[in-house]
């Protein structure tokens, strides 16, 4: 337990704690909500004299002692003990890596300590490997994950069990990202294929007429995504196949050559073919978005070609 003495008056406890540690205010608000912070004061009520679990809005008083229980627990692998125990489907497991299927509405990893109570792939890894550490890019948050997926997307995910294999997979992703031409990107032995069901708007029908005899059709453009920290980057999406269901809806097979947040969703919506139930680029809904990864192809460190499909 860590104890801190407060010698001022009237400052909110969440704001003050942020000044004492290199962690965000949201981080401490989460810990306060979980009742891991106690205030002891000799100048206030009897409850405070013996210690009170306080809320984020509590105003500190001169002489308060702030007691934080197990702060380190929120900063290491052990916090994942609180992740829900879930079942995930392992599609391939080898000595140094595995490939698993992530269903829709499951997080790839907690974005912060606030998300540990939500089902996640990293939480599953913690329980599956019985608390053994996995290699990590930055912190326990990633725990061996080579890449991440949006919560709303289901797909196959690669998990490295050793630093050597993590470095190999990272290099593949980096090579794909840094390749300067479409041809160079296509030569990297790492490919992602998706399936999407989309609406056909009036302007979308015009776009389809333009491309349907020119497949595969490549959308290559600089984009500013609808994300909290948008950055202009080149996005490349290939439409491989179009299957018309009726005049108002179709299905598309897609390959992505760059891996940007919301890439497929953005590209289809800006070409007037919004994905069914896309709550960001089309309409609000609690129904799963009709976008799924379809196939994953890569070469592992022994240069064996792995080709896995969802179906």
C-alpha cells in the first residue's frame, strides 16, 4: 500500500493524483471507482478518521492521508486476473505462436485499465496460459498480440509466444506498411482478405457501373479517418469480387494492402456503398456490422506458408 500526505485544501482527488504519478486522470478515476483508494483524516468525521473509500469528486483537505492499495497491480500483467473468462476458438497452435478466432464485440486488448472488465483476447490469453508472461510490444496490454482488430470485427489473430517470433511477425507487418508501391506490398507474404455486405445507394450504383468490369479494382487515396486522433495517410483497398444480392444490397470480397483504422468502412462509405449496420459511417444500431475477415495468409519464421479461412 502506498500512502501520500496532502497539505492543501479543496482539490479534487482524481486531479491531484494525476499530478503525483505519470498516469492519466481517467486511470485514477477508474481506480477510485473500484474503491482502491482510501482517505484517512484526523480533522474530519469519524468515518474519515478510520479511512473512507472516496469517489473521484472528493475534495481533499489539509492533513488528509491518501492510501492507494496495490497501485502496481494496475500497471502489470496481474490486473488481467480481473478479465472475464471466455472461450475463444484456436484455429492453429504451434510451439511459438498460435492463430485464434476473435468474435465480434470482443476487444483485442484493453485500451486502458478501465477496460479490463470487458471480454478481450488478451484477457483470454492470460487465463489460457495460466498467468505466464507473453512477449509484449509495450506493456501487458498487448501481451503477444501481433496486430489488433476493431471490437466490431471478427477475424483470425496471430499471437506470438516468444520474442523471436514476435519480432518476425512485426517485421512482416512493418514491411507491408513501408512498401512504397502496390506491387511491393503485394509481394510481402502477409495477406488479409475480408467480406462485406453493403447497401447500394444511387451514387453507389454509378460507382459500381464504373468498376464492375475492371475487377480487381484498387481504391488508393489519402484519407483522414473519423478517429480521435486523425492523421492523413495513404489507404489502399482492393475490391476483388462483387456479388449482387438485389438492387439495394451486395456482397464484396476485399483485400487490404494498408491497415488503417476503419479502412474498409471508410472506403466503401465514401464510394456510396456503406456497410450494413455500420454505426459510424451509416446508421446507429446494436446489430453486428456486416463486415468480417475472410482469410489470412502468411509465412511463419520457418518460411512455411499458412493459409487459414474463417469458413
